[in-house]
């Protein structure tokens, strides 16, 4: 190949019609090249444009499910798809560049914004395509039975597990008679092995389906052919070292980018989790932290993730702790649902996911041990900081819970559920008083209400619930003085006392101004949390503090250390870095 180019300056013309090459053999090295020639007048100039495209129309997961990728909706699955992709790239790239510039210019030309912010805001989006992203066409999967020993397939595809007046559960997918269900959703009919265009199955119907499953069987495929957003189904990894799809406790931080840029994809993800909330998977799982066993997915609990080897069907690939006992996942679900509902104004979305919101809120009642309206943590790392133990009332989880109570009450009011709205409004008022009485110390909210050595630590993420409340247009959870005082304390201690503010916000600081050494995570700096804290500061008029806080991540990750496009989720306050490319990167305010 290279000798031909060296001698002739071009490839032989017969190569133009050679057609596709044969598949390579194991260990065989392949290469490819293209060339073009043109005439250039003296002192002239010419641009030769090259385009490269791959067509990989199917994605296959380890346990046998195969899906068509989203682009096959427009280009098909044939071998010629790559040719058509290249054609469109060559004929439309100028238009694409113009549209990108039109999108970016309002930020790039805003002289009020610092240069580092403009740079980081757009470049942090790399993870949308570099984060192991899988975007399917939304159709149910083809299943490789050899790879799916847990599935009881028969050639007739008519394995019945439960007959009810509403219909029957068949095969590994749900197959139900047409029936309108509460709040405007529909169940599907026929043999297409999927659930309706809304994929919203609520209340007693959901329970009947669950009861019809044997303990070793997977959750039925309840994702519709395509949701009302018509954008297929979207997955992205927590990180290149955390291979779990759509990890929800950190999607809480990352999801702002999707909501702003691709709101229909964001709603589709939330529908997947709303469906998951109402299901139970009774297959046994052993949890590594304490060696106990439990079931894979508890009804009413928001899953930690959508799985690894069989996403949507085998959720909760994370098995360090039993996340059905975590205190942050359900409030985060309610807060994200309300934020997306408020931002899009999509009433149908609100009605479709409302049963899951109710279930998620009611599930949390078991964690209010003393009936004061406020949830308590259980003396182990029962939240996203899964190495950082919490006792009693937690600044982080408690604040998330207060915000979720307010969001749920407001959403209930908008959807006309007066009973629920009043119930959670009263619970919010009661819980808020307890939270402030137990945790507020005049400068910030204590880490927790326990008596451990770190109970008075300053947690950077203590106002995460307030961040969401402000972002969603809800009233503030506390008076403005307390919010600004706590944020100022975080800025002075968690930000400025670590490398002079040039690394972001450390997760935990002691009242004496030392990094909290309780555990690994207390002394870490998390990219997404830092961005969230910065956003919260900006929302409350603290512009200098907000931009200074966020700039620390840019300084540590993009400029000095060269981690651009592979930015760490975690920076240690002692300058050691690890955990590359976790989805919290999208949180930039």
C-alpha cells in the first residue's frame, strides 16, 4: 500500500470497485487508506475533505440480548450504511459546523463569563459519546438463548406465568390485553412482547405481574417499543472503571446536561427508572460489604443502576451494599422527576411516572424511625458516599428528603392529587423543623446527628437538596441567611483551605480547618459535587465563590495536569488522582 503511494502518488483505479474486504482472521493486522488528487493553480488553495465512518448496527450484551442502534432507524442495518454515513458527512459537515457555532456562540461571545468556564462547559460534554454510550432504537431485543440460561424459552414462545382478568404474562416480555390504566397510560396487546406506547403499568396491575414471576426469573421486559418521546433507549456507563449502566446516584449530578441538550432522552431514562421502581426481582444476591444476602431489586426502591450484562432486565449490578436500604436514591428519583416535569412542562410524562413517585415516597416511610417526618440513616454508608458511615439524621440525605417532600407535594398539586399534596406538605413542615433543630449549628448543618468524631464535619454536599429545589423553581428549603452562611462556610473551609482553592471542594472538613480523615471519601474531591456546590452558590448570588470553586476542577483536571477528555471523578486532597471519567462531569453550572 505504502509503496504504491510512494511511487505513484495514488492508488490503482481498480481499487475503487474492489468491494468490501473479507473478514480478518485472528491475529491478522489490517490497514486502510484513502487518497484524492486535484489541480491547484499557482498560488492557489484547495481543500480536500475526507470523512471516515463505521457502521456497527448491533450491540450485544454478555447475557445474550442484542439491540439495533438508534442510527439504524435512519440508515438501516445493511453493509451500505457506512457509505451513506460518509456521504452525509461529506455533504452536510459545513451545515453541522454552522449549527455547532450557532449553539456555542451565545456562551463563547459572552464577555461576562471567564474563558476557562467556556472551555470547560462544552468540553466536559465529551462523556456523552465517550462514556461507553449505547443508544438503541427502542425495540425489544433479540435474545441469544445460548447466552441466556436463566430464561425459560420455548420454541412456541408461549411460556405463561400468570393469567389475570387483565391479560397474561408470557415469554420473557409482558404480554397484556389492551386496558387503560390510571393517569392516561395504556397496556399493550398482542404478540409483540412489549408494553404499550406509554409503558406505564401502575398499582395493582404491577403487583399482579410481579406475583406471577418465579423468584429466579428476570424482570419482564417492560420497556416499550418506543416511548412517547420517540428517541429509543439510552445507556451510558458510570465510568470506565465502574461498568454499570445509568448509575442513578450520579446521574443525579450529570443529568442536567441531558435535560438541557437532549430533554427527550432524559425523559426516556426517567421512564425506565419509573418502571423499575414498581418492579421486584427476587433473585438472590450476596452483598460484599457485610456478606449478607438479599434480593436483587426490591419493589418501591429505586435501583442503583440498570445493570451491566443485561441492562433493563438484570438491574443493580452494584453489589457492595444493599442499595434498597440507601437513603438517597429515592429522594433523588423524585427530585429528578419533578425537575424534568417542571422544565419540560410535559403533563403526560408527569401523569405516567406519578405512580412510581408515590411508591418511591411511601417506600421511605420505613426509614422514619421516630415518626418525626425525617428519615434516619442506619450507621453504615447507606448513600452515594458508600465508604462514609452516617448515623441518625444526615445533612446530605436529610436535605435531599426535605427537597423531595416539597417536590412531591408540588407535583401532586399540579396533577390534582390533593390528598398526597397535603400529606407531604405537612410532613415537609414537620421534618424541616426537626432537621434544623438537630443539625444547624449557626454556621452550617452538621454532617449528622450522631456522636461520632466526624458528626460535626462540614460536608461540601450538605445542601444538595437545596441545589435541586432552586434549580427546579421550588421555594428555598431554609431561609436565605442560613443557605448563604453554609455555602460561605463550605467555600472558606472545603474549597479555600485545600491548595488555596485550586482543586475544588473536598468532601469533608473538620471545624478546625483540617481535611476529614474519617475515610477515603471524606478526604476526596469529587468533580460533580464541586460543580454542584458551585452551581448552588451561583443560584444564591455568590458569583465569586461559585466560579472560584468550579475553576479549581479546571485547574486541577484540565490545565495543569492534562486530564482533558479523561477527567477524574475523584481528586484526592493530597493530589493523587484516580477514577477516570465518571458521569458527574456533566454537572458544570
